[in-house]
């Protein structure tokens, strides 16, 4: 007997439901599984300044990140801030770390808050 974990949406019977869209989570489906999450910050004082966080995985994982700028604007990587000072950020991942690289543009120093999610990376 194969063991599975399923969580159905409200009003759906987890034991009899067959529609994949009726589940919040189903271990038989190839979905991203969040294995860790966190927040970090740093003060950006120059262009191409990096904030590095260890991901603690044995392989290079898939990650997702959001940045909350000090004025409350939230953006994905490669997204410019809404005003014209040209601040933006990018993300890369290697075998050890998540590297969040910020570009200051014409703005004053600032301290962004980064929220990141590390996903399980299935092999095969």
C-alpha cells in the first residue's frame, strides 16, 4: 500500500476527491514543496552590493524571493522600484548560498527586507 498525504479544499472530501484542483496539497503530484523560508536584511550603500544567505541544501535548490523596500513597495527580482531612482535587485543561487544583489541607483542608502522560500528540488 502506497502512503500519500492529501489536504483538500474546504467542502471537498479528501478520501473520494479525484480532481487535482480540489487539493491544497497532494504528495502524489509534482508540486513545489517549501522546505525552508526566512527573512533577511542589510543596508545598501553602493551599487552591486550583495546580501548572502546559506540555503543549507546538499544540491542547488529552486528559490523564490520578494523584496520589501523601506517605503513599503514590494517587488520580485528584476523589478524596478516605482519611483525614478532606478533601485532594483536580482537573485542567483549556487551550491551553498542564495545571493541577493542590490543596485542603489540614485537613491540614498536603504535597508530592504528580503523574504525567501527554498523549495525541494526533486531529482529524476
